[in-house]
C-alpha cells in the first residue's frame, strides 16, 4: 500500500472551511484506493503570525520539508486587519513568497475551465462561452517583480521613493517555457505567449528564449499576444486560448480575470510545481468578506486535491473522478452562493453541503 505525507496548511479566512471539505474528499479517496494519507496540519499565514510571531514558522517549515506534497489554503487578512502585522511579516511576504522560494515551485498551473453546460455561471454571453472555456494558464512563480530586490527610502529631494526590480535569467525563463511547451504538446499544440515586449526588456529576453526553446517543439504553434490585449481577448473571445504562458505578475492578474470570466474565483484551483516539491492551492485569496459564513465555494480547494492526486501521486484516474464528482453536483443544479444568483435557477447550498455532495457522487463512481 502506498503511503503519502501531506502537509495541510488551512490558512486564513475561508481557508479552514474549504480545507475541511477537501479533507472529506481525501478521506474517501483513502477508503477507495490502495493508499494512505498521513495528514500533517500546520499553521501558515496570518494565523501562524498571531500564534508564533512568524507567518511561516520553523515548525511548519519542518513539516513541509518532510511532506510528499503540500495542500495549502488561502492566506491573508482584509486590508484593515493586515495593519496589525508588520509589513515584512504579512502573509504573502512572510509566508507565501518564502515558501515558493524555498521549494523553487517555479511552475504554476491554473486551469480556467467551464464546460458549456455551466455557461450560465459565466458573466459572458452564451455565444462567447460557445462550446465551453478550457484554458490552462502557466505562470512563472518564483521570479520577476515579486521576487526582485526592493528598496524604499527618501531621495535627495526629500521625497519618499520605492524601487522594485524585475529580474529574470535565461535559465528561469527557459524552465517555465519548457513546461508550457510540453503541456501545449499534450493538448491542442497551440501556445499563447503573453508578454509586453513593446515596453519591457524582460519580455524581449523572454521572447528570445522562447524562439530558442520553440526549435525543439516544431509541432507547437506559438501565438504572441501582448498582455493588455490578452486581457481584452479573455473577455471577448476566451475560446481562442488553450495554453497560455506568462511571467509572474501577468499570471497573477490574468488568472484572477480567468476566475472572473468563469463566474467566480471559487472555481480556480492551482498546482505550484518545482523539480523536487509541489504545493497545491486555490488561486484566490482568503475572502475575508465571506469567511466563517459557510458560503465559500470549496471547488477550488477540492480541485487542488485533484491536481495533487494527478501530479504528486500519479493517481490520474481518481483525479478525474474528483473533477467528475464536482461537475455532477453542478449538473444536479446545486452550487454555493457565488454561483447561485437570484433567478439563475441554481439551488444554493453551503460549503459543507457542497463537500458532502461531492463525497456522495465520488462514492457512486466505479473504483479505479
Ligand atoms: P480574494 O481572492 O480573497 O477575494 C476576491 C473576491 O472573490 C471576494 O469577493 C471573495 O468573496 C470572492 N471569493 C474568493 N474565493 C472564493 C470562494 N472560494 N468562494 C466564493 N467566493 C470567493 O481577494 P482579496 O479580497 O483581494 O484578498 C483577500 C486576502 O487574500 C488578502 O489578504 C490577499 O493578500 C490574500 N490573497 C492570498 C492569496 C494566496 O493565499 N495565494 C492569493 C490572493 C490573495
């Protein structure tokens, strides 16, 4: 029997609520398969700062180091609450970026997926959703502006200033492009390269490296699109995209827009992959506006479990069952509040009921 250790970082805000539902699914997967999961809960984010004075404390680092995979809930506080924590210890700067750096999880895969049958969830017109949206955004996750040197001070004129550096080397660019080309080759063999080479030198180098990497993928068509234009096209014609690759900050912003065109960030799971370690997290934040109300959509967290099964434990068939179980709950007309607007005909259920229904559907699926 296979045995895997999973560090479970429930995080802040809605994190604990949606993590609870993901764990229900993991427990059922254990029952259905020749596998055991040793769940190792650990504090991460603002909750860890309040308990240990550190958003990524040594006890959590130790657990993550020995885990086979990390399942991470969203972290962070509302704008006002975050002022309780010194700037450099706030959840993203104090925990998220250090974790990404520690495990060099450079490749972030963010599916933006909505089958035609669920087109009513999208704010876009049905004719724009067409046969459905099925995009994977590949975001570089450990370089660029978010990781470059930062400096603040007062300049010679007595004015406060800030300087942040956008830095990549060719190896960093090459490794993410390779991941994107490999994925495009497995899918429709079309890769949208999203950049800003008309302004940024970093994009010029990115595109040079892309031309070099592309030589090994003659079967993959590359389509260049400026990031601003890509933002428009995501709204006007999202079905033109299949695999999109982009640097860190572009990916952060465009993937939230991806959640927008689906109808909710609650539909956005993700996988953050390094050569030796991977962690899985919803693309969205801790949603302090709805925390503790049992209305958050746990799809993003359960979908992150499915991505973990596939990428870290080679359980592709069971991962597919998890996706299908969630789609089956939607097909029965149920959803959480984010996707059941008045008049939509969707029956609104709570976070816990959504998790229970996914478990019911999964139980009914043939074992693999
Ligand atoms: P957010 O993603 O938390 O929320 C944006 C909107 O989406 C809110 O209206 C929220 O209610 C809704 N939403 C998000 N997830 C949902 C879900 N599963 N179900 C239903 N609705 C959902 O963005 P924000 O409000 O700008 O940020 C809140 C906090 O999260 C901040 O502290 C921010 O720094 C942090 N954050 C963390 C991560 C991360 O952990 N990787 C990512 C983004 C933001």
